[in-house]
C-alpha cells in the first residue's frame, strides 16, 4: 500500500474533522458501571488540547459563541426557587414586632375597575413569555449539542456544528419541552397558591409584613419541592441523554432507554457523578464571577463572557464526555488523535525506531520502502 493511502498508520490525524454521523452508529453494547475515576485529569487534558494546543483566539471566540447559545437555554422554563430566598429577610423591625405594608386599597380598587384590561395584558405577556422561553430552550438545545460536538471533535467551526446537530437538537428540545410542560403547571399552581394566600391580607388597610411572609412559606416550599423533583431529570438530560442523542442518533425514546440502562446499571456511580457535577458548577460559577470583576464588568457582555470563560465551559463539557467513556468503548464520543507509532523503517539517514512527535504526520523520508 503506498504511503499516505487509507490505513497508513503514519498519516497525519484527520479524524478530528469527521462529521457527527461518523462518531458511531448502531445499537451499543450494554453499558458497564459508570465511574468517575481518572475523568478529571483526562478532561483537563482534553480542554488544554482543544483550546491551547495550539492557542487560537478565533477558536476561542467561535466556541464562546457556541457556549453563549447554550447558556441562552440553561434553565429555560424551569423555576428558580432562589428568587424566593429573601422573602423573609427583613421580616422583623429594629424595635421588635413586624413591619407594615403600604396601603394597597387604591391599587385594588383600580384593579377591580380595570379587570378586562388586566386580563388582556396578562394574556399578552404570558404568550410573549412562553414564546421567548421556547425560543431560548430551542437555542439552548442546539447549543448543548454544538458545544459537546466541538469539544469531542476538537474544532469550533460554527456552520459545521450547526448543520450536523439538527436532528439531535430537536430530540433534546422535545425532552426539555416535556419537562417544561410538567413543571409549568406545578409552578403556576404554587404562584396561584401564593396569590390566594396573600390577597386576603393585602385587602386590609395595612397588613403586617410578617403575616405575609408566613403566608408565602407554603408556596415557597412547594416551588423548592418542584425544583428538587425535576432536578434528576434535568441532570440526566443534560449530562447523559444529550451526549447520547448526539452520539447515537435514533430519537428520544431509544436514547432515553439507554439513559435508564445506565442508571439501572450504576445508580451509585450516577449519583456520585451528579455530586461532582454540582461541585464543578459551584467552582465554575465562582470563577466566572471573579472573571467579571477582574475585567471591570466588561466580562459580562454576551459572547465575550463565554470567550473569557472558555476553559471553564470546555472543561465542563469535556468532563461529562470523559465520564461517559467509562460505560464502554461504544460510548466514547471524543475523537482522540491517533497515538504515535514507531516507524520500523526509520527516517532516511537515521537509525530505525525514531519518528515524529505524537499528533504529527511523518516528515519526508518516513514510511516503508518504495513499492512495498
């Protein structure tokens, strides 16, 4: 076989430019127990290879754009109970006893006189919020697939990733919409509960703030329960289902079965994986805040923030991919460059056994003798 032809072990690595459908196809073998052993170090090396070997500012900005699209949909449609944490923060005044809310009788009178206008405005706002939420969730699903694929293949060509992730992104968007359809009625129920609990209190001339806070405890706990109940499904979707949709294709149902097979095979490993991911998210959040303040808040700008924090974003994606590799060879998504193999013939004029450094093609003179 002539040098440089198909199957030549000394040819330069070209696998990193393969399309998404070349990652793997077909039904995988049963997953092995999931393990996080060694995944941190291998994810760190993958991040360095992706962003620093070689350093390319254009790649950083391209990946920052992909990460920005991903961040648009993070948490879209899922309630965030942290916004309710400060409801009781100032429930007691300095001299003892609760404070009083301002007189709301005039506002309530106006609302009763303009009920039709309020309903119309509320419906319009609700439609706008739902449409915007769906758009952000769709973009987030697309960004999730593109960032995984960028790290797995080692390049940040936006157009290539956009074209190659359409089917997987739509499937993941369907999953997120399903979670949203379950979460939103429960969230709205808690909001209605809160309104009904507070409304009798504010009808008075000056309701006590402490009474309002106590009335909101139940709805607040309900929101926290909803968020905690949906957290495992959000985690599995983001860190197991999404990579499998990209890797295997075949739609949502088949890959959800694969996700559940992973959970059944190694529930403890998945739980430990989730704990580590929480820790990574906390550290990542702290470092992103530091990056914002270190750049005098310039680092808050869209895309620029993701570009500055590209190593954090890439490592987070890489860690998930490296952990999934423990499930077996069929679950390996990252396309690593081929390991260097010693050329048995040696370069012309040099002793046998020498060869180029890892990751590079052969210099002139390498390869079998002519006509081999």
